[in-house]
C-alpha cells in the first residue's frame, strides 16, 4: 500500500507580504506536481496534515478552483483540520468553514477526533486516525493527542496530528512537544504538520514520525529561504514500512521568491535603536527629568530618524515608570 502525505498548503487568494511572486499560482503548481507524483507512484491514499486553507472563510471562488484540483487526485484524500482551517482554535466549528464545505461536497474526506478508518490493499490493512488542532494541543498530556490505540486490528496504525511536534528545543513561551515524548507501541506512523520547518524522518524500532514541512512558504525567515517544499511517500507491506521524502521540482529557490528587505530594515532599526538607548543612558542620569529633551538633542546630533527617536523615548519612559514603581 502506498500513501502520499503533504501538509500546510495554506491556500489563499493573495500573496503574503514576504512573497515577490504570485503565491496562488505557486501553490497551484505545487499541488499539480503532487498530483503527478501520486499518479506516477500509483498511490492508494493521499493524506493532508492540516492548514489546507490559510483561513476558514476563504473566498468561494478560490475554494472552487482548488476543489477542482483536489478532484483530479487519483486516490481519495483524507485530511485533518489545522488551526487556520477553523474558527477560534475550536475544531467543532469546522462544519461552517470552507474545509468543511470541501468535505460535504466530497472533494476531500475529513478525519475527525475519535474516528478510525480501516483501509485495505493487497492483504495489508491500515488504521487511519487524526487529531485536529485545538486550544489545548501541546499543553495537555501528550498521549491524549499523539497516541491512539489500534482498534481496527490493522497491520499498521497511521495517526495524523496538526500539532507543534519538533525535533529541537523551542522557547517555553511556544506550546510544543518534542519527538522523544510521543513514541508509542500502538502508532506505527505518526504524521504531523503545523511546524513548517519540518524535520528529518524519525525512525525507532520499526516506528516512524514524519513531518516533511509545509508545502507553502509563508514567511521569510532565513530557515524558510533555505528550505525546499517536499512530500512524503509511505510504502507499507507485510515486510515493513518505507518512508521517502520527495522534493518538489517546481518550487523555486527561496532567494527567488522570498523578500527579506523589510525584515532587514526592521533589524537595522532595532540595532540602531538599541545602540542609541545605550548611548543616552551612558551620558546622562537616567532619572533626569530632562532625559526626553536630551534624547531629542542627541537624535539631531547623530541624525537619528523620527521613528527611532520616538521609540527610544517610549521605551525609556516605560523603564522610568517601572523604576519609579519599584522604588515605592
């Protein structure tokens, strides 16, 4: 049995600020190439890991166009709802979203929480399940979302989760789960999305964790400029499981389609601001009542722009207020 997996297409009608090309056309070409891969590899199923759309109430004209593309796939498409597909991080709202509409029209098949789908081909059976995005994902006990029992008596259990599963440490302010936390005896292949960077295929004792990364490149972080979109091909037979990542040939190099100019301007402004504030603090009594006047005079002397000057005054005023409160 062959299963093709993709995730985070983020279909939308406009180009993100970071893109210099026609984003909608780029996504269309990527999906067309995925269709070609599905036909060439003669896949039996196509799975989508969530954030099929960039927002739940996308224009019907855009949805209609891409629904036609999904109908061209040579195999059924099963999908899980991502955070961009639903309202308020609540999977119960999916029925009134454009993703829910595609499900109602049969262009794709949504897999809901608690649902178990049994698929059979050439004597091999697979249980397919999914965990849509929800508010407590990556906050509550991990096994509640990333682990399911094999209730169909299938040869293999394939579970999709639209969660922030990562292979490296992230800031504690970002809810996330590490791959080492979610290995289980019951799930043979764990497919995840949401984390656009993806990671190398994880393999342990015949089990796999797979995130090929987002098909879409929305932001212009340096890691996104280097990353090339790809899909995963799973082959499951009596002998075991094989996972292969397939880069998309139509995807252009990040340097060609991602614009970092405004980010670089912000980075320069932030650096200039930090240096300016440090200089102000070094030459004046921080508690001076005339510090705002001093900032103004120094900004003229160093030819600092109005935006930086105003931001410096704002930040120092906040610090002064914090110091006053702490002294009482």
